[in-house]
């Protein structure tokens, strides 16, 4: 009897030991892939960046990789970005996903070893994240949120609708915003449009900046500036009060109450960034050898509710070109 009990106990211990050994190898799924930890750092919370993060996670979740996400939001603060990047490096995560230029710059400055994949970066070369879009070099690659046609197309629409003086608000401390304003000025010069600028260093400054342009402009155009977009409702309020059309730089901002935008789905560029992360983690590719990408396939959205609130009549030809949407209620 004692011998039989010993055999049963030995068999039980063998089974437990075997199961424990399988877990210790880090097999996270049936394919036998190792577990990976990805640090997600997002500069600020607003719908477009949120959509990009969700797109990134979708690409990873659809892969055969067993991934854990550590998510941090910098709340629009550069110092917070630096702290988050330092934390992820200290945690020795397997990859950092950086959403927006300030987050990407902090991650790239903090590590030359951990792969960094960015999205929602307007000018990756100008931000010194990559050497070129085709050959990034180093440990960084990703997806931009700048389609070179979006700003000229928007200003053509502005001109066609009879507006000649456009007010724009942006954070001069954001490199991606400075790049877009330069492109705006270049396109405006060819169309004989005057650009009036106002600076907003924080989201709390946005409403005052919008009000400072009243009387000097006949329309607003808000680019994909993270500071201003995070407080877009302040600009919408001024636009509706003053009956000034608000052209915006992304489709999510149209859904929030902007009048019109040429844009794309931010979840798509996030998803494409996620595919690059899969190439790095699953296929062992070097980030510096994976080309960075610009978004494609611009579409035009026009908000019918915003047009009414801003006193804008939508031309019939514009109705034919655009997808007509309404303001999404939260």
C-alpha cells in the first residue's frame, strides 16, 4: 500500500513539474511564440490618437504573438513623455509604441536598443526620428499622419467657398505643427489666401487664442496639432458664435463638430504601425530596415450639423464630392 501511494505521489509531482516547465518557457499560445511586453505611450487623449492606438493593438491581437500592453498617457506634457519612456526602458519592455511626435522623440532619445514604432508623426525626418522614410536606420520606424495633398486640397476648398483670410491655432512647441503651418503658408501663397496665426502652448490657451483672431479672419483651419485638437470644442464654440466655418485636419474632428476635412482613418495608420511591430517581434526584422510610411487614400467629410451651426451653406457640388456626416453625440 505504501509503495502504491509513493508511485501515485511521484506521478502527481511529475505532472505538476511538467506543467510548470511549460509555463516557465513563456509559451503564451498554441503556436509556441514567446510572451512580449509592449509599452504604449500616447502624448495626449483625443479621438484620432485613441483610434491609432486601437488600430495598433488590433494588429498585434490578430497576430499569433502573445502580447501584454503597458499603456501610459502623457496628458500633453513633454516631461511626462520623458518619464514614461524612462520607465519603459527600465522595465526592459520588448518594444515601445509611441503615438504622436513628442512621445516618439522621447522614446527615441531614451533608447537606442529597444525597438520603437511610432504613429501620428507628421514629419519623421524633421523630428529626427528616422534618416529617411525609405531607410529609417537605427531602432525606429513607423507611420506618419501627413498626406502631402491634404493641406493644399483643404485650402483649395476654402478658396472655392469664397474665404480669403484663414485663422489657424497651433502649439509652436510641437515640431509636427510647425511643419504643417509652413506647408499651409506655402499653399496659401499660391492661392492668394492670408494666414493669421495664434499660439496655444496648452489646451487651456486654445479658446483665448481663437477669440484673438475674431474680426481678422473669415474662416478657421485647425491642423492636426495635438494641443489644439485635444481642446477642439473651444474652437467649435467660437466658430459657432461668430459664424465662422471651421475646417479641420482629420475626420474625427469633423465628427466632433468641425465643418470639413480631407483625411483618413487614424486606426489605419495605427494598424500599419502594428504590422511593423509584428515584423520586428515575430520575424526578427531590424526596425531601421523597415520603411516608414505616409497615409494614403484621402476622403472628404462635411458635417451638415456644423454647417448649420456656423451659418454655412453647403454648395451642391460639394455635397456630390463629400461624405455628409452629422456631429456624433458623446
